[in-house]
C-alpha cells in the first residue's frame, strides 16, 4: 500500500496465518480491486508463525512504536533519545519495521524522521484446534 493510503487508515492488524490463508486473502483482495471495489479490511501484516510475530513485536519494539507515535521525534537519533536506547540498535529496528511497512521515513535534509502511520495495533492470534481438524473442536 502507498503511504497516503496507509495514512487514511488508523489500524494495523497483525496476525498469524498459513501461506494458503494468506494467498486466499490476497487473491480475494485483488479480485475486489479488479471489480472496482474498495478494500474493506484494514491493512494487515501476516506472519507464518507465532514465533516470528513475537520476535518482531517484542516489548522493546512496541515501546519504540508507541514513543514514535506519541512524541513524533524529528530523527532516528531523537527517537533513540526518547526511548533511552543506543542509536544503532534503534536504527536497525526501525529499518526492519520499515521493510515490514510498520513505519516509514520522511526525509528532512540529512535526517530521516520515523513515522508510525496507525493509531491502533491489533494483534490477532487465531488458535487452531489440535491437529488442525476443525471438527474436533465442535461440541
């Protein structure tokens, strides 16, 4: 999604889903767009495992995201001061988050200002029945 489109949304949904589920959701979204319909669902970031999601959204990362949203630092250096962390580590985390689309950077001369485009982060953790058999979960 383009930055302008992302900024029109206030929620980022983060979830775990199989590659087949992800493929189906993307196919449905493409068909809707081809039919001239607006995407009804909020922007979603999908991980293939709980471990990947939890390794990405650690408490330190969530604190950094919240600090950037709250304090709107003018640069990566300023963001690192706000969270009282090493600039190199904050820069590496922000680069990783930018690759995922969680943040983006606005260039201001020599400085890159990190921007969190959403107001709300929803982490959706669907639990599947043991063995993946949906009928086993029925009463």
